């Protein structure tokens, strides 16, 4: 009886097999002992991928399993595809995993793709598969290159698809669709056509069915040349990334301004794009240009701040959240005000720090006695009690922004900086938290004062 992943023919019998082996080894897509989950839709590309990987599995020293995702959007066509994948997997002695997802109504192509990828990723994790193989090929690479060029992207955007991106691999990326068709004919391999590939409603389909044939008619080999250009740019981008990985030292949340400014502006943009990618952020051109100018700014994922010779990214999740609604302060009891890089800019902190957790406490004290880091001393006689912690209004910010600037508070924090106010008169500011007591409430030699001390509960390593 045949065993799973048995080679059904010698892997030297077709040129495509040799091309796949060469490409997989050159780009280190798998290593011996890997378990590879092949995503198969039932179309030409994925059917060839499944068939070819079944033939080279032993040569590469890998184990192959198959996954088919059915999201039931095309009725009988979806059923035919699922049946064909089942038949072919059985013929090749490969274990098949059939997945079904139910997309929400009015789901577009990109959303369907993300749902498929998520389902495949979860399955691979459950099965212990180190790699997930998809059937993207050279034609897809050429089409992507043209789409991005038409959008006006820079050189990094023109880079072709990555043969390996985390667990995802593309073993057919060096092969053209015509080579896949030749392979299918040579092995009498059938497949199920997806009618949506012929519709002109999607830009990629228009490029595939109209533009590329026109380019081939104008100059034979245009498609192959475009795919090679995309692949060369991708290799160059990968090499740049590898070099920058060795150059960017220290915590990933920081970037040395002095080191960045050693390079001309185009290379600085490349470094910033890589840094943003390292942070898990999309390198939008406007964001890159803002960082290039030295701007401090708030991003949906956090804040970009300048501190001495460093640009620091802080994933702000708590700053301003705990006092969106006014909070009362209790005597002699610590009250948390959250974790944030903002607290490393308080006057008491003279070093660059990672985000810290901070608590605040009000207590009796004598003038000059420091209860904790960053103590503010308020006149006992003139301080209205109880006090509340709240955010500044736009009008208050306008009046006090010079003070915030003087204390070196980065501009992204200004709008949310907390203030202390009287519960009875919440519109009157007693103090800017951590910075300054307003003149009318400042302690001036009184025997008894109120100290508003803020304590660093957890200070991470300086950066």
C-alpha cells in the first residue's frame, strides 16, 4: 500500500520540478524535517503546486499536507472545487483538511483573503506545520509590480512578493503560468477554473487579461522580464533589511537621530520605513516624512517623541484614559494614574526612560520636605479640598501651552495633560500635575502644606 507523501515519479522528469527545487533551496523556503501545509483552491496554480510538492517532498525532506478553504460564495462552483481537491489529494496520498468559513455579508476580495489566511494560519498552528505554501507565481509577481507602479509607489513598493514571509512560502514564484499549464498537460492534470478570474471588474484581472497580453504582443518576454525585475528588487530590499537589522542597535522602540542623520535623505526614508516595519506599523509616506522632519506626533498605535539624541516610540494605551472623567484624590492613599512614557518627561526624571507606572498621593508635609519624586507643595490654608484630577480643555491648553513647553513636555501629550482642580470649582486650575502649582495656591513658608507626590511604581530600564 502507498504511504503518505510517496514520490509518484522521479523529480527529474520535468523542468518545472528542477526549477522549484532550485528556487526553494536558493531562497531557503524550507528545511529538512519541516511540515508544510499546502493551500489548494482547486485551480490550475494550486493544483500544480500540490502535485509538484508531493513529488519533491522526499527530496526536500519535508512532509506535505493539504488544506482547502471553502467560503461558499460561488455555490456549485465552490462544491466542484472542494470535490476536485479531495480527489487529487487522495490520488497523491496526501492528507486533506477541509475548512469552511462563513464570511459576513458584502465581503470584498481583500476581506475574504484575510479570512482565508487566518483560517490557514490557525490550522497550521494546530497541525504543527512550520510552513504554509501558496501558489503565487511569476505572473502574479509581474501583475503586482504593474499595479504598484501604476499607484506611484517608491522602490520598496515595487519589490515583488516575498518568497518567504514568516510561515508563508511561495515555491512557484519563479515559474510562469504557461510553465504551470505545460506541467499540467504533461501530467494530464485537470483543474477547476474560477470564473471570477475572467471578470474585468478587478484591476488585477484587467492587467492579467488585457494589459499583459498587449505587452507580450509589443515585446515577447515582457511578463518574464517584469517578474524578474520584481524579484530583483525584492532581493535587494531583503538585503537592505538584513543590513539595517545589524545596524539598529538597542531597544526596537528607539532610533538614534545622530546615526540616522549620517545618511542622505533617501536612505533615511528607507531606514524609517524599516524601523516602522520593525515596530509592526504601516510605513505610510506622510508618517515617514513627518519623522524625517523631526516632528513629534501621536499615531493611533502610540506616540513618536524626541528625547536628546533619540526618537522614541511609545505604545500609549493608558495615558489620558484614567482621567477622561474627573477623578478625586484621597489623602494618604495612592491612586494609580496609569503607565506611559509621558511620565519620563516629568521634571524629576533626568534620564530617558521606558514607560513607567505612576501613582499619585496627597499628604500633609512641611515646606521643603520631599515625600516622593516630583512632589508639588500646595498651601494648606489656600488649597480647596477635595481635589480632582481631570484633562485640560482646549481653552486651558491655549493658556498653558507655554508652560508645558517650558517644562519640556512633548507636544503629543499636551492635549491630555492632567490638571488638579477643586471639586467645588472644577473650572479653576490649582496645579498642572507633575509640573507647577498655580501662584495663588503655592506653599510659601507655611507650617503645614499639602504635598501632591507622584511615585514611580515601576521604572523599566533606561533607554
